[in-house]
C-alpha cells in the first residue's frame, strides 16, 4: 500500500519545506519532495497542514482515567488510543514504586499490548520509575515499596518485555555499580528522585547515566557553592534532560534557560502524565496514594505534586511559544532525541526509510491527524 500526503508543509529536524509531498510505502517513508500522485494507492490531503515526526513520550504513567500499573488490557488500550489524540505515535509505559509482583504484572501486560495489533500508539518498551529511590526524595512515589537498587529484579522484568530506561537515586548504596550494570545491558540509567551531590552525579555520568528524569524536580538544585545535579545537567553536553512543560513543574524562565543552555539537541519533552490527564478535576490515585486534581494540577492530599495532567501537544506548544525555537529545531525535543538516546529505531525524522510515524498539525499546532506505522489511526472531526 502506497499513501501520498500531498501539498503539506514538511517539518523535520533541520528541515522545513514550505510545500511538498510525502510518500509512504507500507510502514516506511519512501520519498519526500515532489512526488507524482500516480505513484500512490491512496491520497491524503495535506493542504494547510504541517507534517512532522510523531511525538515520542518516554515518561508517562497514564491518561483517560487509567494507569499503566493498573496492569489491565483496558488500561493500556485506553492510554494507547488517547496518546494518538495528543500526536504521540510511540511511548514508554512508565511504572511507579509498587510491589515486585505488581511490576511483573505491569511488564506482562506491556508485552501483551505490544504483541497485539493495537489501534493505539506503539509501545516502544517500558520505563521503570522506581522503586529504587531515596526515601527522603520519594515525592509522590509510594514510600511503602522503596528499596535499594536491584539489578536482578531489572533482569527479571527485562526478560518479560524490553526495559529501556530506569530512573533511580544514584546516591543509594550500590547506586554506582547499578549504573554501570544498567549501561552494560543497554538500559539507560537516569537520575531522579535524588539527593545526589555533584560528585556522585559526575561519577555516575562517566558510568553511563546520560539522562536526568523530570529535570529540576526532586533533584539537587544549583547553588553557588554546591553545584548539584541540576548544575551538572545544565553544564554537561552529553546529558539529556526531561522537561515537563506544563507550567507547574518548570517556570517559564527555567524552560527558557534550559533551552538556551542545552539547545534542542539535548532536551526531551515528556508529560509524566497520570490517570487524570484529559479528565476533569476531581479525586484520583497514583500508586495507591490519594490525589486531588484542581485547576489541572495534581497533588497528593499531603501537598506534593503528583505527576501531571499534561497532554503532549500542549507541552510542545508551550516550548515553542516560550523559546521561539523554529519548528524544525523544537521538533527534535519531541522525538528524535528520545529515539537516538534510547535506541528506539528509525523514528523522529521524515526521511526515506524512517518509520512512517507522522503527526499532522494545523497552523495553531493542534493535532489534526496521527499516522502510526503508515496507518491513519486518529483524525480530528
């Protein structure tokens, strides 16, 4: 099956074509540019729309009233379908600090979703956020399930479904050894929920910790005498930082500074969304803890921010608006960086032989259509 997207603006990292065509053959991009309509079996009208690489959300817990740790087919299905509405074509199912058995069930359900021909976005692996956290830095993670780093548990879960990334507190006993063990397995070690000082961060960075989870949040800040993990993340060119651009987790000035210091090449937009994303305000839960959502802000009843209700497209819009980055640069932070750093395949560019994951946007950057593996899976009315 050949599909031609005709007469659209084509935006890809380093590329901005005011008017062109995209030819998709099966699940791959076959050509970009001037392509005769006669080469296609199907035509998609792209007039007035922007074609960009589909978004990749590597840190998301839930949406539409469900959480991945519910470990139910309907939870994964609902979240996967909802992601398409946000322009997300690929995602990592992200866990919480829960019991070992709950983590096994979570991974088994992820693998089941991955094996089925789903009508949702593509599951690209799992992200373990916890339970290897410093109790003083638990944030909205359930303290009942925190433990020291355990590579045997990661190996067990990775045998069920691919673990692409593990967020943990590197200052815990065995944290540096754990960093090296993850890197040896091709799993990205990511610092988060941490009181690690700059020296600990630097040692772990050299061992392979090249991601920082929800940057600045529950993380040692910059101080003129104690540089902290935030300082290291801003300074080191080989470290990617996750950004929750919802107006709650990072102030506007911090978003601007991160963009200025890191550049589009090392920023990664995430949602860290919980089950209340795309849902009304009210009472919810996160990892067994009660959450109240008011004016779109999710907090535990004890006051801690409990993930976000952010939809990916809204975070992307905020980044573009605040930083003034051209679309062909900002788009890197929404897919290519994630794909390259976590080895997620040929995603994040609109180029020949890349997977045909495409989001079609209107001039206001609202999602008009989401194409996943060459198939139109969602379209606005």
